[in-house]
C-alpha cells in the first residue's frame, strides 16, 4: 500500500514538472512568432485591413498596403468583366445530350422508332443532338 502511495506522489510531481516545461516553452515561442520578420503581426493586420495611419507606417508597410490595394482592384475588375451565360443555357445543353442519347438507344432497341419513316437516319438525328449539346458546352462560362 505504501508503494502505491509513493508512486502516486511521483506521478503527480512528474505531471507538474511537464506542465511547467510546456508553459515555459509556449511562452518563449509566443514572443518569437510575433516578430519573425521584424514587424509585429498586429501592424501587418492593420495594414491589410487599411486601418493604420499612413504617417506612422514604415516604407515597407506602405508598399505592402499599396500592393494589397492594387491586387484588390485587379480582382474586382476581373470579376466585373466576367461574362456568364443565361440560366437556361446549362439545362438546354444537358437536355440535348440526354435526348440525343435516348433517341439513339430507342432506335437500337426497336429498330424503327422514334421516326419510322427515316430508318437509320434516326442514329444521325441522335448523334446530331448529342454533338449540338457538346458544342454548347464549349461556350459555357
């Protein structure tokens, strides 16, 4: 019984020492991460959020702020110039491809339908519908 009590005490002492070591290591790392490049992260965030006073910034931070503004402007212009298709475009080319596939399968299974009078040209109609659908996919934005 006495050995178990001693083992518990040793375990608690070891746990306390490891917690102290972890907290010391964490405290020393926190200070190192803030100034990796000589600029505190709160100042960098202020520059990126454009909330900093320009007169108190270093030239490096002013260049960083200018670059960020240029990148934002470029992205906004790119988004504005992007063209999009009407809402009916995608459903139409999907429907054409599916109808063409069903047309060809129906002809293969029946031998004369969907249009009995044109015979094997039913395959050409099905293929044409599929090709029109695929060609429309190339114009999709």
